[in-house]
C-alpha cells in the first residue's frame, strides 16, 4: 500500500479531501511554530503527502505540530492537517516513550493513571530534566489506587 | 438537572482542583453530576489512528447515555473527542456552555466580587477549534470574569497555543510557546484546560499565577478564601 493511502487510512480521510487544497498558504502564515523560529508549512505537508515525496519524512510538523488546529480554523476548506500529521507520525516515526507509557496505561487500567506514567517515564524525565519542572507545574498529585475499568474489549487490539 | 459527568484522566489526577471546582459549582446551582460508571480514557491526542480514538469515545458515549442524555466534559481534549463520537441520542456539553445560560446568574450564590482585579482569559486551542467541536457560546470566560467583578485584560492571547501537547515530547519548543503566551498576557491567567494549566504554571514567572475559572467562581461564592 502506498504511503499516502496508509496515512489517509489512519486519519480517516480520502484523497479527495486533500485535492480541494487551494494552495492559499493561509495555514502556513498562521502556524504558531513560525513565530518561534521553526519553519512550518502545513501546505507543503499536504503537497508532499499527495505527491508521496520523501521530504515528508523530514517535515518539521511531524516533530513539532502542536495540534492546535489554527490552520484548520483559517483554511477555506477546514482541512484538518493535525489529524494527518498524527497519522503520519504513527506511520513514519518510532513511537515516543511518552506515547508508549500512555498506551500501556490504557491497556492496563483503561485510563491514564498518572503515578504509573511517572513510574514508567522516570528515566526519561530524569534525563530530560522534567522532575524539577513537574514539582513546580503540577498543582496536585493524587496517589489514589488505580482502578481497572470495564472496557468492552476496545483495548484488545492494542495487544496484537 | 441531572447530567452524566465525564471527568477524564487529568481531572482524576493532577487537575483535581478543576474536578472539585466543577462539582461544587454545579452542586451550588442545584444540578446533579453523576459520574459515568467505568468511563475510559478518551485517548487525548496520542493516537494517529482515527478509528481507535472514535472507538474509545463511542464506548464512553454508550456508558454515559445510561446515566443521562446530557454529558458534561470539562477537559477540552475529552470534549473534542466525545463530540466527534457522539450521535444524536446525546449532547456533550462543556461547563462553560451551562454557565452561559441566563439562569446561571439567578442560581449562583454570590457572597463577594473580584474587586476589579485584572485577569487574562485563556482558552487555548481545543475549546475554540476545530469549529464543529468547539464551544457553542461566544466569549463565556470574559462574560463570567466581568460579571464576577473582575477586569478582563489582554484577551488577544486567548486562542494562542501554549504548546501543551509537546510538553512531554519537545520540552524546549513547549517552553518557548508557553512563554509567548505569558508575554502576551497581563496579570494572572484564567483557563479551563488541565494541560494549559500545567504548562503555563510550569513556565510562569515569579509572582504570576494560573487559575481555573472555577477557582474564581468558588472565591466569589465564598467557598475559597484566597485567590
């Protein structure tokens, strides 16, 4: 399956949803990443995706898109670029330690249980200097016992 | 009014203050919030696969419908995911939409006001975008802050991204975005999002604070001594 089909399939989009892009670049002028010196261009992302260009793998949005939907808000067709960026991440990038811990918490408890996340990510947090920040930023830390919720089998696919 | 309550994972952990705030305000209004039994995580923005995100929220909608046809979801990420998965049998509401009803002000017990103190209202991204899942009322936080006796300042930063989604992945980018929000704001920031709260508090300057909107309401109700 070509890359674009895989990504569109994950995002739940069809090719036609992207063909409507007018190329107006409103998305590129509005993207918040440009304000902090990261050259982000959602329009190029869409074009590289449609054309199946190798540049897609190096697109700064893959790493830095915050998913704020400002591009969608101002797009004449309201194309949801962040949805496609997330799908492209899943298809192209190895999963991040945070995503792994997140998924694993969902598998175990059906919810995100923060003490478990902290435990799983301790080496990562230590290496990246998060611990000091979390002491300042977390308003409270609830050490309740985790609850295993009935999930009707929706997490089973995670175990495949 | 009896609502099904979907707190979401953050409100059960680090955003405990928002959880308690929302519950207290609703109870003061005479409304009942019944937590959806066995609700599961909405998946936030951590999965690239749309189908999986939808499946998680569809399960929550099924469980919520048993309790009430009106589901309250305070966390912006949960709200978006639930709205995306909801069908016509339920409506998913944000507390700000309930607080914008005319009867809110008749029912809210007010013991004091905010004394003209300046606050920057800050919605962040997901409460305002994408349009189809966004808040269905206009400028609710501005209205509430004003009617509680506070002064709304710097409302131009209200929709600017704080980089919250990158906080655990690209710390440095998230820091730069959060600091830009602080630069554009004046005085303390008022938000309704657990992630914005975490990131803005982490990168706040000395002496400047982040509040949940419910903190302000609780103060005015006399349920909270200091602000």
